[in-house]
């Protein structure tokens, strides 16, 4: 990659896309191509192909997707499947048609079977049943991985895939209905502290184990992969350690400074019992994360959340 290469980041306003933009700009890349959803509907094949014809990107990062937590995945099953299939299919095929030098497709750890052995190795894909609550999203992401592999094998396309673990960071979604567990808890604890609420209710038993990676670490990994990785097999990107939802809630409560009671609503679903990525493949290539979980949560809360979100939540 040269600093003057035309690089299109699909989904540049989202948490992942904006982090990749920050990383590339910090590294001195001067020709980043961006288009908002109002400017380009990625579900529209003709519009996407016209955009590629005009912009002629040399590199493409597919960070655009319809995403959400357990409630959103359960409620909008058809949209999660249709929108994500259309977005990624249009981008991957257009990259092939217009001679993109390299494409990076970003998926999700939910692609793995619900009861897969832990930690999750890349070869466990399609070895069992998916977690029902996010099955449509997972199926779409699996299709994206397989598209990249198929275009590599049939056309020799340099299309690679990376599967991040649970992410958090600036530009996260703090909507309680649509957000993932970490930002949802951050908002719940903040509101409880500000309002003087004596307890915070948390979905599930608190026992599921989850791994979390700061989005800036993911952006750094994406940059590394764009420069050094050529294998059509996808690669896991994670922190390599996990903790229970209960322990996460306690940590967030400490960071926020909330002193009330934690109540676990066991009538609500837990989701997959454990999701820990095996990141030995990426580590063996020379990349490792740098931002610890407590440090990362504190930076998000004291920085982005308090500056950009909190004043809109509490009036």
C-alpha cells in the first residue's frame, strides 16, 4: 500500500469504519474514499457499481453492516439477513468487476457454532449449530467469508476476511434496544448514577463469558492485515482473554463510580455461553492488542461517552 492509494472505507461513520479512518489518516494516507448511507445505498447493486466505476478504489474495507445486540437481532431478523447479504455481496462483486487490488471483509465472532470448543479456532466454522438469537446476522457474515474465498479461488482476487471479537470504543451505539452488552451497561450505570437509582438490572444470569477488544486495536490489526496478509482463510482478531458478564458489569460500575446493587434478570436470554477467540494465528504473524479492558472502558467513558453522549441522555 502506498500513501496515495485510493482506499474506500465502506461504513466510515460507524464505530469500526471511523476507527479505520483514524488509523489510516494517522499513518499518512491521503486519498480515503467515503460515502454516507444518504449518498450511497449499499443495498442497491447498480448504485454501488456506478460508485466504483467513478471512484476506482484500489483498496476496499467492508466495515458497513447492520448490527445490534440480542434484542435487535431477535426483532429484526429479516433485515439483519437481507441488508447484510446485499451490502457485502454488492461491495465484494463490485470490487471484482472494477479490479480492486485488495479487499478486507470484516465479520463477527458470532459466525461460530453456539457450542463450539473454546477458544474458537478458525477451523471451527460450520462445525455445529449457530446461536439462534443472532443466526440471521451470522449466516450473512458466513456468506461474506465464503464469497471472499470463492472470488480468491475462481478469480485470484486478493480478498481477505477478519473476524473481530466483541468491540467497544468511540462512536459505539448506546441505544439500549440496539446496542451490544458493554455500551448498554455503560449507559445503564451512568444513568443510574446520575438519577440516584439504587439498582441496575442486567439481562441474564451474568455467567456467560465474553471477550472485548477496543476498536482502535481492531483498526491497527486491519492495517496490519492489509499490508501483510494474503491467505483466503479468514483470521480471528481478538484480545485473547475473556471475563463473565457479571465481572464486566462490576468493572463498568467501578469505572463509572456507581455504588448501587446489581440485579440479574434470569428470565432474559444469556446467548452463547462463551465466546473466546483463538488469536494464535494473528499473534504468530507479529500482531498483538495493546489496550487493556479497564483502561479502554475508562477512556471511552471519560472521553467519548461523556463528551458526545451523556449530555443527550440526561436532560
